[in-house]
C-alpha cells in the first residue's frame, strides 16, 4: 500500500513523465494526448485530495528527496496551505483540460500534441512550486511553469507572440530577482531549506543583506503575480492566449505566485520580521491603488478578454490587500490569512468561469468585442447563464463567492481600523457592477435588427465545453454558501495556526 | 575618497557583478531591437551567476581549490571552495538557456509575421491591425 507520505513527490513526477508520454503517444495518434493529460490530472487531483485529508487529520507531510535529510537534501513539505492551494490548482487544471478537448481541436488543430505536452509541463511546474520546501527548488519550478506559460500564450501566433515576448522579458526579470534574493540569503545563512532559513534568520533581521533580499523577493514575485504597477504584461498575455490558458493564467498562475509570496513572507521570513517594518501597510496601499485602477481600466475596454484581464489586476489587489491586513486582524473568521486564502479559491472559480465563457463566444461565433454580443443570451442560454452567475459573483451579490470574499475583507479592514479600505472595496464593487452590467445588458436586453422572429434558433457549445463552464458557475454559488456555513474554515484555521496569525497571534 | 576606494576594492566581485547586471538591465529597457533586448537579458542573468560563483570562494587569501577530497590533501591546510553555489548555477544556466531558446523562437516567429524585429515597428503594425 502506497503511503500518503510519498504522494507530494509522485504528483510532480507523474505529471512530468506524462508530459513526455503525451509527446511520444502523440506521434502514434493525436487522440491519445487529451486522454493521457486528462487521466493524469484526474489522478493528481485524487492524490491532492488524499494529501489534504492527511494533512488535516494527521499533520504536515515531510518528504526527503533521495533520502537526504534536510538541510542538505531537497525536502518537500506539505502543510495545510500547500495542500489547499494544490487542490484548487489541480481542480481548475482538470476543468480547463476537459474544456480544451473541443476548443483546442478548433483553435489550434495542428498543435494538439505540443499543446498538451506543454500544458502538462505547466501543471508540473505549478504543482512543484506548491509542494516544495526548498527555496531554490521553488525558483526552478517557477521557471518551469513560466516557460510553459510563455509557450502556451504564444501558441496562437501573430499578436500573441508580442504578448508572450513581453511576458517573457518581464517574467525573467522577476525570476532573476527571486534568484538574487536566494543568493543574498544563502550568503548570510548558507542554507536553502525554508524551515532551516526561518530558524537561522531571526538573529539577522536587522542585517541589510536580509532586508535587501526581502525587497528582491517582493518585487520579483510582484511581477509574477501582476501586482498593480508591475501588471503591464498581463492584459496582452491574458487576452491573446487560448481561452483555457487565459483561465489558467488568471485563475491559477498568478495565484500560485501569490502563494509563493505568502510562503516567503511567513515560512522563510516570519511574522516577527514582517512586524519590524511597515511592509504590509505599504502593500495594502499598493493593493488598494491596484483595485481602483484595475477596475477603471477594465471599464475602458471593449474586448471582453481584455476587460477580464484588467479585472484580474484588480482582483489580485483584493488578495494582496487581504494579505496586507493579515497581521493586524485576530478574529476567528476573518482574522489572519482567511480572507486572502478564501479569495484565492473564489477568484479561481469566478475568473476561470468567465474566461471559459469568453472562449465559448470565440469558439462559436468568433466574437471578441462586447458590442458584438447583442442577443447572445437567447442563442446560447446556458453559457450566458453561467456568465451571469460568475459576473454577479464578481459584483458581490449574496450568497456568491465574491460576496463572501468582499464581506470578509471589509470586516477585516474594519477590525484593523483602516476604514479607507472599506471605501475602496465598496467603490470597486460599484465599478465591477458598471463593467459587468454592460456585458449582461448586451447579452440579454438588446435585440439585433430583424432578430424578432429567429430568436428560437439555439446554438449552444458542445457538452464537453458546457459542463466545465456550468460546473464552475454552480460552484460560485455552492462554495459561497459553504463559506457562509463556515464548514471549510478549519482548513484556513490550520494555516493561521502554522504562521501564528489570526486568533493564534500572540498579543 | 580613500574609504570609498577601499570599500570598492574589498568587495570588488560584488561591484563588478552589480555593474554588469545594470548594463544588462539598461539594454533590456532602452534597446528597441528585440535581439538586443535578449542580449541584455543574457547579460543580466550572467551577472547573477557571477555573483553566486564569487560567493563560493570565501576562503582566506590563498584562495580555495576545487572541492575534490583526496588522501594527500586531507592532512595539509587544505582550503576548498563551496561547491553548492556552483551546482545551483549549473541549474540556473540550464534555466537561462531554456528561456533564451524560447525567446529566440518567439523572435523568429515574430520576424516571419511582421518582417521586422524592431519593437516600435511591431507596435505600429499592431496598431494598424486595430488591437
């Protein structure tokens, strides 16, 4: 019987092997690619669920690669935070791969084999970043998923190439800063293991090298997660990538980078370091700026995917605002990292759904611009219903997931005594309403000229694309209700307990 | 002035790697040609490798030798360099080669599509396409 302790490494290894299997099997028959990719990610998801269960019931999993004990060998550490992110990322990866079967055959018919090979490498990189407990290993996995993402964005050719190139240059700078930060920490401590670093660093917190390293980590990862002033690569990359990759980029890739940031802040550096400097206060203000400016820029867009991309910039602001507030809140429900982690899941569901719907419009009618969407609500009723569900979720109508995140972030800012952020959240909800209502109005309220009589002609997307979209849309409600019933809170509570945040904070 | 010179000489390896890094950074920001941008990126990455490699040799003035343990060397006052940064950089070089390969492939495809590798011209052409 395979013990759960081996699963963290298996998740990464299976995925990597599968990438090359897909490449070889693709030579024999193109149809194998999708099946292998789907089966691998399904197995990975099941493993991730087992890991989450094990972590919650037994405790943190430590896996030593090659049997070398840390701090000499590479160690994979899975605690509640990793396991939670791992389940989310594999779930969305599964949704996207299901959706991609028909859509890739339509959009990139000659690139099916490379698409699934690189897609599987992307999943490998994302899983690797999530499970690793070694900071250099994290850098390597960050580069693996970034390189896969560059290639996948470029796969549509023409305009996407420029978007991918910009992302590549900026992403490489970000990764290099991360590497430089690692070099600085290594030069003062001589170790790369995260746990070991967190033990050796506290006496050195005043050291300029340690402070500079934190600066490099923050800026490097901010580029990767498209935090407001460093978001310039994101709109192009998101709008020109194939739709399922846009969903992955927005729902998972930038959030795994956020996870990496949270990991560096609380596992490599600790709460005591964060409290030494006003880092998180500054972060809150930057995030608040990002929320407002992202929303305003989204209103100015006519291309649906571009609008969603700018909306992602503002949503990353929500997550970082919640991270920034995490050190000053102590309530059992909205204290600590709870709102941030909640929004990681919520954003993955909402934005995943919206990008997949945008992909459906492109698949069915090659429609990119909001002004062309007149009357689609009658032609594609289920897809548009999913869009409306996800859109009202973004606006924050109860009991959707968006409402829960906003409620908890507002309660957290009230507890922290930062009333200005309450105003920012309310204003951003209003702006969300403006730019999503515009789309909903086009879908349902307007009628095309001469459409009156032909309105019965339905033209729905294939079932293999519709099911993922509807799953995500219904989860927007179901998960929202689950959050409100407080059933999944113990998972987040364990994360707070690990880092000494929220109600576990020492006064 | 003297203290500044001393400061620079004592830590010359760091000064050199930071200078090279900034040269690469400048090229990435200021150059219009995409290949030159990539050359800048390469310089930038190489500077970080240099930083790591110079970290490895932290021995006293008779600098350390290769970290190969042999019977004869065991008993003398034998100083060797830290091999770990070298190993890390070996990995980082592989990563940077992969990045460069992807980037060059992108530039080739862009040249096929647009007939130019000047960034401003590509942006102009994009504008004409109405994006």
